């Protein structure tokens, strides 16, 4: 069942979205050569707790990390550890929290001294795919209008979208109905209504779409070893343009 949020619930989601965007951007600004992914995760956790929120990822279904940090060929769900970031890395940072009963969930991919034009293009196209998905999220439209817009943007650029992991409805729970795939024909699935809240999160691979899970049982990596980028916004369906709840101050 898809939960349509009331205006008072949307106010709370706006607050959780704003906070999680601030944590994302504050930690993203610290991603530089030499820092470990565990240090970044600890910083995110500290910011979440200082703000009076709860970390939504830490311990979620047994996830051992405080945020998900997925570097280079890692797609999503990377576990922070003592790996040091180096020049040329792309780093997906995915943060989740609960504030006043509502979840905030957002991700960005940061380039660290990247000079390879194809890698730069991968990250930009992934951001473009997210924006295309958001633009396709219209009252009266259908869920897969979003999926199709994401897929077309990624594939037109010669990249592929991951099919094994998808975006999701969000609210009092991190994963609510409906699932939001990053692929598919438009015009299918739920009719979009004002007050639905969705997390749209393209995962775009430079090579093939296939992924596999590492021995840690969490980290999703591309099967062919190609780089993968990931970004995520939480949106509320509105009359006209959808409202981006995790836009952040800088964007
Ligand atoms: Mg998510």
C-alpha cells in the first residue's frame, strides 16, 4: 500500500530531508585523499546524533556501517573501513536518519581528483538521470515514467542502469511501497498522487549492468569491475514540479 502523506507529515519529512542533505554535504566536503571511509562514517554519525536524530543505516537489517560508502566499482552498500581515499576515486556516500519519526535518505557521488573524462561523464550522467527522473514525477503520471526517464538518460550516454537494486517509497519507514526501478517502459505502475514521497536513486555503471555481492555480504560491486555512480534524492509529489526534500543548501 502506498502511503499518501498529510501536509503535517510532509512538514516533518521536509525537516528530515533537510537534515540528511546537510549531513551528506558536510561529510562530502571532507572526502579527500588520505581520509578513511570509516572516518567519514564516524563524522556522519556524530553529525546525525548531535542534531538529535537517529542513524537509520547503522544496524539496519544487520548492516555494520554507520553510512554506506561505495568506492569506484562498488555500486551501493559499501561498509566503511580503513580504506584510504586516493586521487582518481569516485565515492558514493549514502546517508540515512530518522528525525521526529520520519526517515531521511540521500546519496551523492563525489569525484576525488578525477581526470578521466569518461569517469567525469559517468558521474554527471548519473546526476542528470536523477534529475530526469524527478522531472518525470508528476501528479497523474505513472510510476514507471520516472524509471523510463532515468534509464533513457543513462543509456543514451552509453552507460547501463543497475536492475537488482531500486529506489523506494519512504516515510515513517525507510523502505515503503512502491519500489522505484531505474528501468522500464513508461506509463505503468501506480498513478502518482500529491503527497506521495519517493526516494529516487539511479545506480549507473560504466560497463555492463550486472552486479555481484562481495564476501562481506553487503558491498554490491559491478561484475565487470567497471566504475559505478549513485545518487539519490527524496521527493514529494506535488501539483507541477515534484518537491526535492533533500536538495541541500549548495544546490
Ligand atoms: Mg534509498
